[in-house]
């Protein structure tokens, strides 16, 4: 059995599947954070996801309740931006922090819904 070592596992963070994220997107205490470059975020991101620079955000940029579920993601399992951002959130005292390690690559491959933004930052379907 081959075990894949990811940044998520190295940081000791729990992973969450794209299927579970999709099923929980409408929950009021469930927040998603895109840690891809801004150009990628504008091209496509999870519905309702907020863009965060993984190395430059504060607790006020996250959910108002430290008991909310926070999910961080980036491009794929080889990208370390999502796990890095998630580790920072956990260090800020958030209890339920997860990484969607499969990232946008698998989300898109499965044909799940995405949002886009135009150059002015307006969301489009």
C-alpha cells in the first residue's frame, strides 16, 4: 500500500474530500477559503469561497465564530498554499480547520459548480 505524503499530512491537518465539501457548502457555519493566485481565483473558485493570501491574513478575515468549520484549498495535492493557510488558522485558535487536499483540479474534473469574477471583481456564474 502506497501512502502519499502531502503538506497537509506533514502539518498534521485533517483532510476533507471534495464530495463532503460540495455537500456542506450551504451550511451556515461552513466557510471555504481559496489560496490560489488571484488570477486563478477569478477564473474559477468554489461557490461562496473567499480568496486569502496564505501568508498574509488575520483572524478577522476568517469566520466570526472560532467553532465554525473552515476549509482551505489550492490547486491540487502538490500545492502547499492551502495547508499553510490552514495551519495559520489553527494557530489563531480555530478548532475545526480542514484542507481540501485534492483542490480545484479534482473539483473541476468532477464538474462541480464554480463561480468566476470579472476583472472588476464582480461574481458571475
